């Protein structure tokens, strides 16, 4: 091992040790872990709760659709709130509202008084509060962690969150089987109480928060956020790349993957093994992402989606389960790296004053096409066959995302803040003033 490698390894260990001994970061890490656990717990509790209450799969689909629609519709306004108000209190409010909604439904289910209307109310209230949590939780990281520590911080948050997301559904299934869906919602409310306490104890500083622009309302704030998003070609091209990828691969894989496993690979056990290998890949990539220092992070991120198609391609090719599991492991590695590097890139390249709104535009655009993918995957699978559709989706995803990657290689790369700058307030001020292009501005694809 060379002296440089030894030095880098010691630097990573020192950075991780510094983060894990920082009260603010560890409290935020615990809150994000609890949030991932709660988000993984909710679908199981909600699904069995509705089926127990009405026995209708159509009711379940309607409730889940309303919840997703509310969350998506409010995401942009949540981004405005994340930039306009102190971010830590927003996260606390989001957790308290979700706590109240989950506890109320738990009481209704445990006393057999809950009706379908209760679940629709939960979908609206919980979906709205969850939308508030997303942009603020991403934008608050530079307020807690020094710029040079963001890569390691995002790696830790991503790894622990992925682990919690994996454990949560299985745990929820055990709770529902043993005690019913009411008890599962009670656990959900306990998790929300835990998140709230972590955020209160964190005492997150307000250095990344800015005073509201008293001359402009919500629409003005949204226009400012849209301008900041639009003026960065590298950002909106990466976002559009992921929008395409979600439409043509992630959504069809979520619908058709379990069917292929059930029909050709032996059932749910095989799908469980594949999913476990995917998670292992994500965790390994997130824990080790600090060792990778790409010179052009935008280009590095852009070439990761074409690597995520391995699982879908293997499922569609008729290979044994062990090969599909290995492909899922590789896909998981690419997903883990993409998540950590993209979040770190945004937090270093976008001013804190507009980070919440920019993140909200990215989140909305990234997920807006997924419902279409969900809707058309089943009919396409019936019409052309499950495996051919998955192979076709993988091919389209590779070609489409590769074209985006080639385009992104020609776009001017962003300037990254590697360290906290003393003139950060001036940077935030300039972010909310009208943008005047200069010679250093980023240019669109040529």
C-alpha cells in the first residue's frame, strides 16, 4: 500500500470518527434512520390495514395513489418551505404530524372503529407531511456537516438508511402477523416520536437558513428555485436521465420482477434472495464510496444508470437465480454509488439558500414518470411476455441513459465547494437575486 493510500485511509477514518462523535450529525443520522424505518414500515401496515378493513385491493390502490399524488403535488411547496424557514423545525413539524396521523389510525384499528375514510385521511395528512420532510432533510445536511465531510456523511446516512429500509418490511410483517395492523401503526407512531426527539436533541445550527424574501410570495420563490434548477444543465440533464430510467426500467422491474421470480425461479423465496443481494450491493457501495474520488463527478454519476440494468437483463434472459442474484448485487452497487455521489454533488454545487427548492424540483421530476411505468408494465408483459419486456426495457434504458451520459460529458462541470467558505452568506444572498449570466456561467449541451 502506497503512502498516498495510507494517508487517504487515515483521512477517511478520521473524517468518519469526527462525524460519529458530533452530536448534531449523530442525532440527524438517527432521525434519518428512523425515517427510513418508518417509510419501510408504513406500506405493510397500510396494506394489511386496508385489506382487513374493506377487503378490497381496489381500495388499497386508491389510497396508495392518493398518498403518492399528495406527496408529489406538495413537493415543490415543501422545497420553498425548506429554503424560506428554519429547516430543523420543519423536520420536527413533519414528524409530529405523521406521528399524530399514525397514532390516530392505530387507535381506530385497535378499537375496530376505523373505516376507509380514515385511511384516505391518513394518505392526505401523512403524504403531505412526508413531502415536507424530503427536501428539508436533504438541504439541511450542509448546515450540519462541513463541506469537506459531505461525502462521508452522505455515505453513512445512505448506508444506515438502506439497512433500515431493508429490515423494516420484514419487521412490519412479523408485527402484523402477531398483533394486527393496529399494532403496526402504533410502532409507526413510536418511530415518529423517536425521530422527533432526535431532531430536538440535535440543536442544529441555523447557519444555512436564510430570511424569507418579503417581496415575493410562494410563486416567486418557486420561480427562483426553477431558475436555479434550469441554469444548471448538468443538474437537469441528470434529472431527466433518471426520469427516463425510472419510466423504462425501475417501474417495469418493480412490477414484472416478482412475476418472473414467481413463474420461472421458484417463487417468493427466490425474489427475496435477489432483493437481499441488491441491498448488500447498495450497502457495500455506500460504505465504500468515500474511497472513490472522480475528477468529473457529473460524468461519473451519468455512467452509473447504464450499469443498474444488470438485474433486469438477467431476469429477462432466463438465467438461474444465482446469476440473477449476482447481477442484482452489481446493480445495487451502482444504485448505492449514484445516491451518495448525486446528493453530495448537489449539496456542494447548489447554494444553501436555494437547495431545498432545487432538490424539490429534482425529486418531482425524477418520480413523475414512474406511475406511467407502473401502469403500462403489466399490459406490456401480458401482450409480449414478461421476460422479453424486461430485456427490451433494459436495452432501451442502456441506450437512453448512455446518450444522456455522452451529452453530460460535453456540459460545463459545476464548481464544487470542498470547504466551508467564510463568504457563505454572500453566496446565499446572490442565489436569491436575479441571475446575470457571465463568462463563467454553465452552458447548455453543444
